[in-house]
C-alpha cells in the first residue's frame, strides 16, 4: 500500500475512513467506537483531518509517516495508548520490529532515557500480542 | 552516505566525530565549539552516545533517523536550536524540502497546530539560508 | 455559587477549605486525606494558595476558572487524576457535559489529537459515574 | 459576535476564513501570509479544522473558547507566538484585560510559576501595543 | 558510598553496572532484565552513559545527583516508573524521607500542584513498601 | 545563609521578601518590578508561596533546593528566563560553577541532549556576566 493508493478520490470522510482502516486496523476501529457516546463528531474529525487530509498527502510515504509518529509519541511521553496504536500501525505499513525498536531507542537522545524505556516496554507488549509464540503465550523472543 | 559507512570501526569518539561531521556539518561543529569553555566533556558525550553509538547502528538508515528526530523535536516544541540543526541534517542525509515540510505538518495531529507552525517557520528560515535565490536574498520560493 | 460568595472573609486556610469543598466536593476531600501521612503541610498549601488565594479572586467567575483548568490539564496530558477531579468540578460549578466535551475537543488544535482523545475518555468515565442510567450501570448515553 | 453567527453556512474553508478573521484579526492574517511560500496547504488546514470546524461549533461560545486556549497555551509554555495571538483574540471576543490576567495567573497552580510569569509578560506586551497611552508610548497602567 | 568510590577504573560498562547496582539496587536490575528480549543493547547504553559516564563523574556527589533526578522526573510528570526507581535510589544514597518529600513539594512551584501531588503519591507508595510497619501492612505513618 | 535563618518569624509576605532577596538577588527584584503594572498581586503570591512558604521550610537546605530547581527547569526546557535566575540563585546559595554544570549535564539522561545543551548555554551566559574576565569582556574560561 502506498499513500498514493489512499488518495483516489471520494470525500475527506470516506478517504479518511479508508486510510484509518488500512493504517491503524482494529485499534483504530476501537478508538472510533469508544467515541460514539461521548463525542461522535470527534470521530468524524479524526477520520477527516489526520487520515483524510494528512496521511493521504502524496509528499511522504506511510512508512516515513509512521516513523515520524512513533518518534513523536515516544518523545512526548504522555500519550501511551496512542503510541501503542502507532507501533501497530508501523507494523501494518511495513516497518520491522527492529526498525521500530531503533526509532524508540534513538529518542533517548532527544527526550531522555525514561521516554525511550517507556516506549520500548510499549513495543514489547505490542510485539508479544502481535507475534505470539507457537506455544500460545508471549515468548521471551517475541 | 549510509549508516553502514559510518560503522567502519575506530573508537566511539572517532566514529562519533565522523558521524556528527557528516550528519550535522557546520552546525554540529558550532555546537561543539560553543561547549569548549563551559563543558568540554559534554562535547565528548555528544560525539560518543548520540553519534558514535546511536546514529551508527545498522538497523535504521540515516534518512529514517532524521525523520524521527525532526518529528520529535517539532512535537516537543522546546528545542528550537536543535530542530534547526536537524532540519539541516535532514537535507544533508537526503530528505527533500517537501519531505521535511510534510513531517513537520503531520505533527499538528500529534502535538497541535502551534508546534507545527513553529516547526514550519524554522524550516522556512533554514531553507532560505541554504537555498538562497540567485538575486542574493531569500526568495519567496526558497 | 459565585466566586464572590467564596470571598467573604476568614483566613486563607478557612476560605480555601470552603472553596475546595464547594468546587471539588468529594474528590477534593479524598486528595487531602491521602496527603495526611506523607505531606500534611502540602494539604494546607493546597487549601491556601490554589483555593484560598486564586479561586476566590473576584476577577473571574468559577465557571470560567474551570474552563481554564480543564483546558490546561487536557493539553498538558500528564495529570490524569487531576483532570478527572476538575471535570467533576466543572459540573459542580455549572458547566454542562456538552460544554466540557467541547473544551476538551478543542484541545486537539493546541495539544494534538492524543491529548484530546485521552481527555474525552476521562470525561466519559466521570460522566458515567456521575450520571448512572436508571438500570444502575453506566449507560451508552451517559 | 457569537459563534452562532459564524456558523451560517458556506464551505469549511470559507467559514474558517471568516472565523479566523473575526477571532484573530491581523495576527491571523500574518500567520497565513507567512505560510504562503513554505506550506500553503497548511494555511488551508488552519482555516478548515481549527476555525472552520472547531471554533464554529455551537456548543461553546467564543469567549469560553478563548479562555480555554489562553489557559492551555500558557500552561504548555512552548508556544509563545501563538499565546500572543490568542491574548489578542481574547480581547477581540470580549474578554477584559483583567479576565485574561486572571486566567494566566491561575496557571501557576497547574503548570507552575514560570509558565504563569511568562504568560503575564506576554500579556503585558500585547496590552501595551493594543492600548497605547495618550502620550504615545506604552504606559505603566496599560 | 561516594561517587569517587564508583570511579575506580574498569570499562564504562563495568563501572556503569557497579554504579547502577549501588544506586538503583533491585529496581535497576528489573529494568535491565525487562530489556533483555526487546533491546539488549539499550541495557548496555543504560549502564554506560547514565551510570558509567554521568553518575560516576567526580564533580557532584550522588546525594546531589538524586536530588536533581527526583526533581526533574517529578516536574516532567511523564515518567512515573522512573520516578519511583529514583525515589528508591534517593533513599539508597542517603536522602531521608523528609528530604525527598521536600524536593517533591517544591516542584509545585515550578511544574504545578498536579505534578507535585502525583510525585508525593509515588513517594508514599515507595516509602510504604520500603518501610513496612511492624504489623506487616503499610502503616499510616510509613 | 541557611534556610533556618530565613524562618525567623514575620508574616509570610515579609519572610518571602527576605528569602527572595537573599536567594534571587537583583534578578528577583527585576521580576517583581516587571509585574507591577500587569499583575501586582502575582508578585505578592510569588513572595508568599514559593519563598515565604516553600523555600523557608526547614527540611531541606537552600543548596539542595537550588539543585532541585536548576534540574527541573533544565529538564522542562520551556522556562529559559527562570532557569537563568536560578543559575544565579544557585551561585548565591553556594553552588559552584562546576556543580551547576554537572547538574545540567545530568539532565541529558532524563530530558535529552537538547535540554542539557540549552541549559549549558544558559549557564555559560550567566557565568560570563557574573565572572567577567579582568580584560572586561567575557573570557573563554569564564
């Protein structure tokens, strides 16, 4: 999938829905569902601006966009649920576990060791759920 | 240049010096020089850990590393001088002006419009100095 | 209740106790009780400065003060327990659920979508506890 | 002017342009103009999402919205230019100087004294430019 | 133990291991163990730079270094697990419970009351585990 | 001077004035003077809470309090003027230039290299003004 593929017309809302589904997968659906009874319009904005407008722009591919997002959320250190969603999204758009780990480790330089440590432990959890060992429980090497 | 090329042996300090020179260029030298009379050991740490250890790791190329750094510094919003150095560094390792602009714009989603606006104006200044118009003064299209 | 009503004399400590009780209700008492064995003087400062000094000032009504606090705590994104207390406090001083939701949504512009999302989910929890459905469990429309 | 008045139809872009002009005035125009040669699309997003979508929503009046924004930008402490624009915007939508000063002072409680001090000095500058003394230079009481 | 004692030769890695063990104790071991399957190199960096390089420098004793770290982590407010580790570390290098409480309370001035409150509750937990009452459960005066 | 010496009675306001004068010196006076025409009550709060209440508490000496403040303001990275005031204050209460430099360098571990670099350059400026070379201009070794 390329960002070009996402930009094939339709309204911002439709384009955003499609992009959110492709990038965030199940995690994106869960966020939107949780908004239904508190702020349904906010789900619309979430489809439209981040996904319908920004992620669909042709000037940067989705792999680069997820590198940027994982880095920023790790560095800010105050958005743990969203960091997990975007570690998943990074895997969805083709980043390897090693690459994601490298991005997060690098944040020690810019935001300190605690931010990087908390990011690494988030990645550890996401990887363990996404790549369960044959035996059925998260393995040390996951 | 690839990160592989940076990892060809030598001490952490030597490797870091080489990496800093290739990535940050003049701006890196200026930072190190400014540290000489207040904290010369900190210049050594700057060579060794961020550049000798992290940027030289083989698991992520320098283009991806600069995407991550530009994103993080834009989102944090409290490190304006370092953001400018890394916008330059992004250009040094092959990011285009358009790509850098896309990364910074995307930060509006994760850190708000003010962080993105301040990042865009930093990029505008760096681009104007780096790509002066033929007439000798920063041009509208720089 | 108006901030004027809070400013009817007495010591800063008494005035602050009265203001904290009126604004934060039970949640305020819980915070003060939890401080008793670690830092009882800090409970005194909490009564005196934020509540005895600031919230009792006549130049801004309590409704406006809670708008400011809910906005700031949502945007900072690193004070989840206090955000919940002040969503309650906002209801206590007359903000509607819709107004609180609007304030938090607006923070997407200034602090990014993750900060707004985390604020909305905090509000969802507070509203569900405060306005339980007839059936006795938090309802979708709470 | 009420937010209701802003919501009288037209596209998001038109509605956002009108809202930005009414709320931010000259300062808003300057930001948009400065974006022209680096990221013109970002000016469009700025019209559309913050102003065309959020500020025009009927659930909260503009006075309350500017209280929220001034509070958040003061507390975050890393968006000085935007704080100045919104201190002006606060005056534009009817907040008094005293009310703006109260909002900023209150942030000492939530984000510390340095954030409040820096916010107060920003307000002092904006007030001095906006309400010049008869004698032509910023007066002590401005 | 003095920082001088830590600086008695050996490689950065060995020196850092020794310093981490002395300063952070069990909590430090747990962090390193948790990194083993996600980013073992990061454990090496953690030994080498913070502990092998910085904490072993002779210009500031460990007591002063832990005052600085507890203050910073309380003020930043986005690194709760690391704050707990360093409250323990503060006790390990000789800070009293009262001194740690004073440092955290002071952060109300610089980072706001929520940051100080969250820091105090972290300290309360650490103290209760470290100094259990005779009866076997955390006592009010712990 | 010890914090004990500051706590010899008088009102919070008087005690705070005395403490501010001893700790912050000229820089403190300048801040208070600048508040006179925008928010004179805030100067009172600044005397009373941070200085009259917190800095005068007996449980931690002023040297330790300034270590904590310099660390926190460096790590937060969004309060440059206040960091400079407290680097001065650190010197006023007996910290050496070397100790202040060590505190700031250590923040690279917790808040990243940019925060530490910006803190070091602030210290460089303060030291150069405070310890001018014999020749009359800031010297390399200042």
